[in-house]
């Protein structure tokens, strides 16, 4: 009985931390899937200036993750230059990344494009903090990614 309790505690700690290798992942994906940015179309942020849910009908594999798009055209656009359209910091929250490399999940609706780069945040309120000191936060976050140190995944 005790070994089952210990196993349950260890599993709980693993899930709370976001996974054993979450801090080593180049791209933030869900716990139980391999989908980048919760299935949202990263090209649409640039072309439509809004968060658009992608479809698994239009999937492209990049950096070990599956990226979903709302159209074949967006999938092709991404495939031709994924670095241009992929979010910064592997899709982890940009504000949290600036805070000592914390790897925190995102709300796909909380996005901002600055100098041709896509930044995602945990929430719209966190995004307001991010925007209040944008350039210094970018410099700090750039220094931490991809060597993230503190995984705190909130879904």
C-alpha cells in the first residue's frame, strides 16, 4: 500500500512540474499531446492579427512538435520559414521567461507582435505587465531561453 502512495505522490509531482523534461523542450506542448501553441495557427497572428484555431487537417512538424493551421496556405507559409512565424521562447509565456526563465503555459489569445516576432503570454493581465516594460523584458527573456530553469506549467 505504501509503495502505491509513494508512486502516486511521485506522479503528482511530475504532473505539477509540467513533466520531467518540460524545461528541455524547445517548444511548449500540452501534457498529453505534441501540439504547439494549443493548436492555434501561428501564421494567422501575422496575417489576420488575431488568434485563430488551427486544424489537425493542416499539420506541420517543426522542432519535434505538431503545428496546426487554419488553411493549407498558412501551413505552406509556415513550412517555408518556420522561424519567422513560430512564437518566441518556444511558445512559453514571454513575461514568465523574462522572470528567471520560468516556463509557464500560455493563453493563445494573449499575443503581441513586436518587430516581426510573436510573443505569447499566460493571460491578458500578464500581457499588460509584459507590455509595460517590453524591451527590457525581451532582453531578459532572450537570456534565459532555451536554457529555462524553472518549470511552472499552468493550464
